[in-house]
C-alpha cells in the first residue's frame, strides 16, 4: 500500500510537470506566431521575455549610441578596474589550495563551484534579484565542462603544451566571438592595432608556457604499488581560471587527507590499498604515444573553445532590445554561476556513480576550495564589468593574458619556485610582449584612430 501511494504521488507530480510544460509551450507558440522570427536571437528573446527588470537596468540600449560617446568614455575606467581585479584574483585564487592534495580534481572542483555560487548569490541579492534567464546556464555548463578536461589534458600532453593550446584557443575564441559573432568591431577606433595586440598576447602566452619551476610535486606510477616519487613541475603559472594551478602545485599530505569507505559496511577505511591507489590510472594512461597526444590536443582545443564562448549566451540576451532584458552584464551573473554549480554537481554525482558510490573526498581541501571559489567568483565579476564597459574584443586579450604573470610572480617573489636566469628572462620577455599587446588593445578602443 505504501509503495502504491508513493507511486501515485510520483505519477501526480510528473503529470503536473507535463501539464505546466505543455502550458508553457502553448504560450511560447502563441507568442512566436505573433512575432516574426528572422534569426536565432529573435527566438531567444521571445522565449525568455516576460520578466520585469527590477535590478536598475532600464530598457536595453546596449546597441544604441556611439561606443566612443562621452557617456561611454566616462565609465570606461570601470571596465579597466574590473579587468585589473580579474587579473589579480584569477592569478591568485589557487594559492589557498597550494599545500593541499586535490587528487583527481573532481571533489575540489565541486567545492570551488560552491564558493563561486555563493558569490553569485550575494551579487543577485545586491541587485534586488533580477529575472533568471535559462540561456545563462549554458555559459556555466561550458566553463565547468572545459574545466573538467584539465586532468586528462595534463595526463596526455602535459601542462606546458596543454596550457599553451587551451590558453591561445580560449583567447582567440573569446576575441572572435566578440569581434565577429557579436559584431563589436564598431567599438574599435583602430582595428589593425587591436589585431596586433592580440598577436602579441598569443606570442606572450607561448613564451610564458616555457617558464619552468624548481618546485617539487608528487607523482606515482602504477608499478610503484602506491609508493610516491618526486619530480620537477611548473608552479603557479599560466591561465589560472581552471584547475591546473591546483593540480600542478599539489603536495601530497598522506592518506589521512582522503576519506575512503568500505563498499560493504560504508565505514571509513584507515588508508587506501595499493589496488585503490592504482585505480587513479584510467584508460587514458594506457594509450599509445600518438593517440594520447592526439586525444590531449583535441581536448585542449575543445576546452579552450568552451572557455572562450562562455559569455555568448549572456551577450545574446543583451541583444534583446526590450524592457524584459537588462542591459547590465552582472544581472546575468547569477544564472551563469548557477549553471556552474548545477553542472559541477551533476559531474560529481556521475563520478560517484562510476566509483560505485566511493568517491574520493579530501576534507582538508573543503575550506581552501571554498575560498578559492569565492576569489574566482569575484574575479569573474570583474570580468563581467570589463566586458560591459570595454567589449569582448578588448577585455578577452587583457583578462586571459594577465593572470599568468600574476601567478608566475607568486612563484618568483613569494614561493621562490621560479629560479635561474633563463626562466626569469623568459618571464620578463613574455611580460614585456604581453604588456605591449595589452596597451595596443586598450588604445585601439577609442584613443587612436587609423
């Protein structure tokens, strides 16, 4: 009887859900019949219309007026300030987890995403809870999925090559989406100067990828039966809006950092067995040299594209010139952060299922992971402001290039991990090239006409 009652409740709930969906589809269909659908953006605007913008953003006028008008120039400093905040925090947000083992990164990413979502919740309350639009969830899903690829990328082609490929692809994808998909070329007074700046940033990313560190990381081979050995790795350099900072900097604290559970009793085990330690090695480790490189290179390209296109759903929403869609980027921030948390939770659940409900949990990384997520969330808020006041074509080269130098500066001046005249020379050469490129991008907006 109890089972039958539960089934009836679930059937009733499912029926109500189907009815509500049918009602929503009917309303949307009626609106689409009354409107002329000429391009995909029209469909997005119609299906998300109906919300009232109570967050202070008036009728969307993002496409009206000159990008170099007096009003636009009076607020451009907000964009540069946001870019500086993003650069500093993206380059520093993995410092809190530097001394902790993050394992395969799945649990750490979940903690990171919870911290990110908390920042989004605070911003949403500060903005008086603007309407929630479903397309913004896609941006968060893109970032989380791209971030999840970092571990197999490092396993297949290494950090240096992976960082270079996804860093350049990330920057080019974001720059391309702003300049050509969203057609923000009108915001530039000198396009050749912008193109030259982008080329300089690409060169600086490639040079920075060759900066090595003398820090020690802990690795393990399957033949070691759980034993560990040290080898040199690069520390705290490169694109830091992904998991590579924590992965390259981890220091194994011992088996007490990880909770494992007996499959039969559910009780916590004192330490993992050698067989469990070797379970970290997946099918990726058994690939041949060339298949492994091809797989890692492909994942790096996909990850970079996902990073680069994460702002597109928000920018498409801003193209809707009506009173239902805000002209302020940060009114869509909570939606993207919710997408990050939802997708990360889904992946962690899938990971737990694949591990037969025995996920690797690292208690000591919980608080550092949350702090890292809060720092990342504030950094992304700064990037949102940079996008709004500078455009994607300018903000993307600046924000994607800057964090690598901040994180490398931590390694040089604080942790003393980047040593030797060659490494420091490469760092300052890359910094100089990148600085020239960033200045060119900044001047291309409205300062220099050509």
